[in-house]
C-alpha cells in the first residue's frame, strides 16, 4: 500500500536535473548547456526522492518562451529517475528551457540551454 502525503502537497524532491545528448544505462551522457543542431536529439534527465506514492512529474519544453511540448512522466516510490527527449530540426536553433513541475504545477526546477548550428 502506497503512503500518501497527509499535508496534501506532493513533497517530492528534485535531486538531479541535467540536459544531455543521450541516455545510456539509465545515466545521462554528454551533459551540456549548449548543443549543436547536428546531435539530432536532446534529453532532459531528472531524478526524484521522497516520493510517497506513485505520482507524475512534467517536463515542459519551451523554445524562445513558447511552450513546444509537455511530457508527463510517472514517478514511483521511494525514488525514481526518468527523462524526456525531443528531436531537433533547423527551426530549433536558439534559447530553450525545460520547466520541471510536479503534478500540481509547482515548479521544482528549470534548466536553460541553447541549440546552435
């Protein structure tokens, strides 16, 4: 039986958040803040702790302050690592950010990065 947070808040803790070129063996590879368009795909890797019950986190991907996509990711107790990825095309050059939120919309972290040609 999963425990729930009696306060009504998610209580989950974001313990690690990085942008990377790929995921191998459940670990991020080639972490960076600037990516060449030539890599073709980039990923946002996140780890969480203090998960009391199965819940969700969201990765909200923004290009130049416009929401491009939202990825909903399941988290399971007591700790969980997960990631989301996007495919890059030539229109994706410029500043980006990923907002990491809990399922109630509380921002747990923000990663800023750039895609260059």
